[in-house]
C-alpha cells in the first residue's frame, strides 16, 4: 500500500533530477558551443527538434569523451548538421 505523499515525493525527486541533468547539459553546451553556434542550434530546434537533439547528444558525447578541445564554431556546427541530416528521398510513382 502506498501513501499519497510518497508518490508525490518520488515525482518531485524525479523532476528535480531531470532539471539538474538539464542544467548540467545546458552548462556543458554553453562551454562547448560558441555563441553563434548556440544560436544556430536553437534556430534548428524550432524547425527540427529531433535533429537538434541528435546533434546535441553527439556533441555532448564527444565532449565527455574528451574528443573536443575548445569551442565549436558556427562553421563547425554547420558541418555537423549537414553530416547528420538524412538525404532527401525522391519518390517515383508508377501509373497503373
């Protein structure tokens, strides 16, 4: 049997951990990306949130592994974005 306050406490703890992780992630991205690159990534997020999440996770993984030294410039972010985008598909329809 669970008590009502116990569920609320667990939810609050979970939300607090999520907010702490999000704050750490933002701090790491702020250190890793130049101001122009952060602006570009935020603009991409408005149009393609999945792509922005993918690139963020990619950059965070490289940073944690120590493969990124210094800041990522806007030009470097453009290259990362272009390499992670899937090519557009051409659809052909056959008439029956």
